[in-house]
């Protein structure tokens, strides 16, 4: 089994390298409009944005920034195959422009745009990012009425292009192989994610932007496993440090990433050097957690009725019987920005090691 991955440096408002309706899933986190760290990039795309901010017209800058994002969303619509999913991690912004302090609701602006394009708006996921910083409260302290509630969450917006995706007889097995565990379903498909921690946004490269819109590996990994099947193509039009591409590799999906800043190549290359080992650790950790779940469930309730056909461990439902975990065996560089990944199958007895004290994984997503 092999997958292909391509990183393209350029503006994703024109993804000419991508064939129409060839993408199965979009997982991305764009620059957040009205977050100050992104002013320069948005202003480079449209100088009117900088002028609006300087003139104290926050709403005009906000609309113009979303106009730039909308150009990308139109391209996303072109390349996405019918029945497939778009997942966008976005945060709202609070900002004082001139004498006016307000919230700029980025999530609702993007939702409105996809509604106008005829997409089905699916329930959102709230990514809760609590902070204990003493200065997180804004406004007038303990005196009413000019204080503001904290903004400690982001949104994962989920849109479907058209009706449900259909699977013919050719790819039904691939869908079954791509199953997730019953207990993973119960966590992943919750509308509030509290167990994901934000990643450090400091980059160890002086010539890069000081911060990036990086989200945790686990966030991209979950969404890819939730909304695509092995062998699908995943697109990230705002690739940044390459998290979506790495998660696609570890999930046996193909990927295409666009990044406007070519200096991120250094970060992606650095991360590629570690992903082979990481791929195996992720699978072993998932199996280890599943074995622990099975042991606890059977101890407290009753024995399970279904068994994995490949690995021999028990599973909760018949839909999990064909679950398959490809392990990255090697990465070959086709050129500086294109890669081919070859996979091996995890040994049949690996689940026993994963469920024992001999395997101590310590993953940092």
C-alpha cells in the first residue's frame, strides 16, 4: 500500500495543480481575521485592509479579510468531490480598534459563506482551550458593566458538499478497514473537545513568522479518521507546519497542502524526519487504549461478542471487525515537496505487546 503527498508553495486562491472534484476531505486552519499577528499577511493580499485598520474601521477590515478567505473557499468547492466534507478550525477574535472593542465572529462569517454555496452545515465541535492566566479577564474588573467574558474556545466547522457520500462495492472494504473503535467514536463525535491541548506556536526558526496557526496533531488525525477512508485525498489549503499532511500519512491517506510562505519548508522537513516512528507509536497507543477499554468493560459488564479478524482482540461492534492499521514503513522523496509513503501491516501479535507493561508509549500530540 502506498500514498502520495504534495506540498505546494503558493496562494491557495488558485489551486491550478488540483483537479476538480478530486479531493475527499479538507482539514485546515486558516489565518484568523482580526487577529493582529495576521494583519501583515492579509494586508499583503489587499492593501485596503491595512488602510482600514489604520483608519479605525474594524468592520471594513474584517469584511475585506474574509473576502480573501472566500477566494480560497471557492477553490475548495471546485476541487472537493460531491458528498465529501470540509473541516475548518477557526477562532473568533476580540480586538480594540480605535475606541471600539468588540468580538469579530469569524466562525459565523465562514458558516454563512458555505451556506450560500449550498453546503449542508453539520453540527460544530467546540474545541475548549481553557487557560488559568490571571489576566484572562478583560474589562472593568469587578465593576459592572464593562467587563467581558473570556474567549477560551475555538470552533471546528463541518460542512458537507451535497448529500451523503456513497460507497460502491469497490470501496466498501476500504471503508470497513478504516473503522475506528466504538469507544473512540464516543469521544471523537462529542460536540465539545476538552482533551486536546494547544501546541506551542513558537517556531525554532528566526526567519519564520514568530507564530503560526498550528493545531495539535491529534485534532487533524481525528478529523481525517472521522471523515475519510484509507486511500482518500486530504487537502489543507493553509498547510503551515504540515500537521494535516503528517496526520494523513499516519492515517494512510494521500494529501495535498498549500502554503503561501516557502520558509515553512524547513519545519516540514524537520517533522518528516520523525514521523515514521511516530506512526507506529500512534497505532500502538490506540490499540493499547482499546485493550484497556476491553479489559475494563468485560470486568464491569459482560464479555464482548465480536473479534477483530486481523488482530484477534475483541471489539464492541460488527463494524469494527475489519479494522486495519497500516504502519508507515518508509518515506521516499520524489522531489523537495513530493513524497511517497509505503506501508506495512502491524504484526498480528502487536496488540498483546501494546496491552502489556512492556510497551510504554508517551505520545505528545
